[in-house]
C-alpha cells in the first residue's frame, strides 16, 4: 500500500493518539469500555501517523500526501 497520509496529517494523528493514550493511562475516561475504545483508536492513530499509511483513507480514496505546488509570483514568462 502506498503512503496516503501527508506530513501535517501525520503530526496531528500522532499528537491526538498520544493524547488519547494519556487519557487512558490517567483513567480520565468514563468507564472500561470507553478506555478500551480510546486506547485502540489512539494506537491506530499513532501507527498510521508513524507509517504514513491509513486503511480508512484507502477505502474512501483520500490521499493527503499529495501536495499542491505553491503559486509562484516570480513567473517571468510575460517579459516584464
């Protein structure tokens, strides 16, 4: 599977995943089921952030790793 997670998306995934892991560790969440779900989601986010591959993105055909080229105002084709 090709990489389909961009750099900004990777950072957000890792930070949110670590935040969820911290909440699970501290036991702040409501009950054991919520802790398990948050833990699984947190691990998934960290792993997809580290490997830059997301199965959910692949299923819905999303690719955030493709970056548009920034517009250049130094285009000299007009000869001005």
